[in-house]
C-alpha cells in the first residue's frame, strides 16, 4: 500500500494477483497447461511436461487491455528532501494452477462455463456466469473480480466489493471447495511473503488495494481492519494508518516492535515516519536506526529507511547527513523515485 514495492495475492489456485510498477496480470491453468494475462495485455500459453522441466511458451497476442495503467497515488509524508515513496501499480502474476476435478457429467452448463473461464483467465465470461446463475454468483464474482483487475478495475472493484459484503469465505463456497481448494499467498515486498489458509483474507487485501489505488483510503482501512490479525495485516494496517496521518495509532501499534525480519524492519520504518511527523526527530532516527540495524534486510526496505531518515535530517537542517543517506540509496538503487532530484535540491 503506501510504502510498498510489490504485492502478490493468490486468492486461490487459478486466481493470483501481483502488484508492482508494471501493471496487473493474472494466470490460470491445470497441470501441464496455463494461460497468462500479462500486464501489457499480452496473452501467453505455456505447455509443459510435468516433472521434466520441459515447457513451451507461446505468445497469443494482445487481449486489448483498456484504460491504461492504474492511477498512482501521492503519499502523505513530506519533508524538505522530498523523495516520493514507490507507488503501487499492478503487475503480472506468476502462474498458478487449478486443483480438484474437472466438472463431471452431471455438472450444470454454468458450472462448466465458470471452470472454463478460470482456465482461460476470462473475467467477462466468469462475470457473465455470475450474472445469470445465483448459486455461482459468489465464486464467479471473486474470480471475475480478479481477472478484470487490470483491464476493468472499476468492474473488478464492484465485484470484489459485493463479494466482501456477503461476509463469506471463498474456501467455503461449493464451487471453490469442489474444484479449487483455496489458499492465499501474499507478498507485500520482495522477500516478504505470507501464506494464509483463509481466502477471505485474500479478497480483503485485493479489495483494499483497489480502494487505495482509487484514493478511497478510508474504505481501504475499514476493510483491512476486518482482515484476521497477523504480521501481514499489521503491515497493511500501519501502511494505511500512515497515509491517513493516524501517526499516534502507528506508534501505539509498533511500540514493542524490533527488527526481527523484513516485516518487522518495515514496521520500524513506519514507526520512524510517524514519530518524525509528530515532531520527535530523535525518536524517529532511533526507529530508522533499528530498521537499518541488520544489513541483510531487503535492499528496498533499507532504501526506504534511508530516504525517510534523510527527510528527518533535512527537517532538522542537517543537510550533510541527509545527503549521505540519499547517496546510500543512489548506490543501491539509482532508479529510486526522485532520488536524483532530491540530491540536487540539497546541493
């Protein structure tokens, strides 16, 4: 969300979302065969021989993606050395497969149609099944909401919003239970992943992302507050609270957090931002120092900590220290948004 680098959400085998700078993509298939809808609208078909490592990838052409890339958001944290935080824009997802049996002889026509829509990664077809079949409407809304995320985010939001409001877990849906065996894999940054057994978590995270990209932060926050508590949901919660300027809430939640892994290192960065913006630069620098204490943490988390600490130094008039931190970022990632401009401003 606010300060993030990549997010991958796998609502269920056959439905996987991935958010980063490129766009949004989804893929689906069965063992040995999958179709991938990439961020640029290109469709790819992969045929493989399971267990051999042999595969063949064929580009099928453009799927006619509409609407361009998702809108970008500006972060709320500002300082003299104003390096913008990375903004979340959807990107292609890794392949996932559909588990379970194919529809049998006695399956309904719509049941077969929805299963085929999953294999083809066809959001419109899945949506059409949901519109005409009440029994399949919930599963179809979740699937279609995922598939349409890149090509029709407005429709995707409407579908996932409706599915979320039903208060149901996709894992308990008859279609999902029979054919899909839902699991959730979420990666909020490279190297930070979590696997959940509750598919409602995946729906909530996807919906919160859509709300947030469209600037509806309050609604995104309301959804995240209903997601079952975990370190992962805590990071998303803190991220949104920071964007909503709920800095004291961020501080209260991160009081006992120390740098134990990438997730907690990221929480230390958010804590530093909150303390800095509430006018406590010494405490803020202590939080950033904790985030940077272990050098093996993911480089982008360390870059973010340096950027935010540079803002803290700049606010205190310590231009040389701010410049040192920005130069550290430049050495690790010269493409970090706004880094060159901020270094020039300090000069």
